[in-house]
């Protein structure tokens, strides 16, 4: 709601800059990319009036709605560009320019490379992805293709530590474990374990979501051993040796020897899902 909008004047309300700041900082340009506090404030004014329809409406609840009574009147300047007054189109114009900005291309490239390849991805890879973004006018399919075809994306070292949710799903898929209501590891148990490891479903601690780097999760790895033992204990018919072979050539000789020396089947399976080759991707 704009302070000088009809609703703002009548209700004596001020400007909330949160959405504008998060769009600039988290979803497009990124921090320290050249925008100022004035850009945040002006962009927030541009976005006033953007809301949604009543969620209780079964036909149109939650759809986008531009409410002119909430919109801050007047022209605005964002990142040095002048935007004439134009209702919802003013906001659409700013968003389009942010999407085409070179800083946005660099940020999207960095985030994709960090997620899929390494916490500190190779700069040449980031450059390739940023170029693909700009050359394709932001086509994420083209960027994804550039990622999977880049040599830098396929380094032999497995450096990315799986987040708790990914590690849990990996265990379930590896062992084909049942998630039926009566199973020891049903959906409720999976969600409880995920929360125990610090990654509650849909409850990240901040608007930027869960961390995508090892530093945020490495301290919880020892606790995964307790969970691995519990998980393995509920799969009496699972053959760890067969699962090990299913992982293929990524398994080192040290891991094979360690699992072969396990005293019990349960211990072998727990060691398998705690092996470096399984904890990382």
C-alpha cells in the first residue's frame, strides 16, 4: 500500500519495502550488485496495489489482482531508469528489466552451478551459464542444457554434501523402502527425521530458503549415523552387498572393504548410507 495512495491516505498507512528488497536481493540482481536504498524504496512504490483475490472464492481465489486504490501514484526511477505512471504495467516493466539485467544472469548462473556442481563452482562454468541466459533471453531450458553439457559440470570429485531431505530420499530410493501408513518409515516418520536434522518441510529460517552449502549441514552428519542405524534395522531382508553393486563405479575400495568387514547386515547397510560416496553427490 502506497502512503500517498487513496487507501494509504485514508488509513494513514506507510510503505512496506520487504517484497521489493527480496526481489532485488534474492530473486534477481543479488546483494552488492549496484542497487541503492532509493531503488528499493522506489521499486516498493511501483509494486503497491499488487495483491490477490479473496482465497475463499472457489473460482478465482488467490488470483493476481491490481487494486488501484492501493497504488502509489506518480513516476518512479529504479536503477537509473524512468518508469512512467501506468498502474500494474509499471511494475511489469521493472520486473522485465530486472529479468534482462546482466547481474540477474550472473546470479542465476551462480546459483545453478553452486546447487548442482560445487559450493565454489568453477568461474568458467558460471560464465557459460550466464552467457546462455543472456543469449537465450532468460530461457532456463537453454541454461540447463548449457549446464549438463559443460565439461566443468562433470568433475570426478563428488563435492556436494546432500542436504538432509536429499539424503533421506536417497536412502528410500536405494532400498525401495515402503512409505505405507503401517510401515516403520512412513511419511510421518520421514518428515520427523527431516525436521530432526534441521530441514523441516517448507519451514526455512529465512526468505532465501535453505542453505545450499556444506557449512550449514556438516555438523549434523554425525547425527545421521543414529538415523542410518534405525533405518537399517527396519529392513531385515535388504542385501547391502547387492545395493553396493547397484551404486556402480563411484564406490571406492576403502568403502567396499569397510562394508565387507561389517559385523552385521544392519551395520553394513548403515555404513553404506553413511559412506562418503552416498553422503555426497
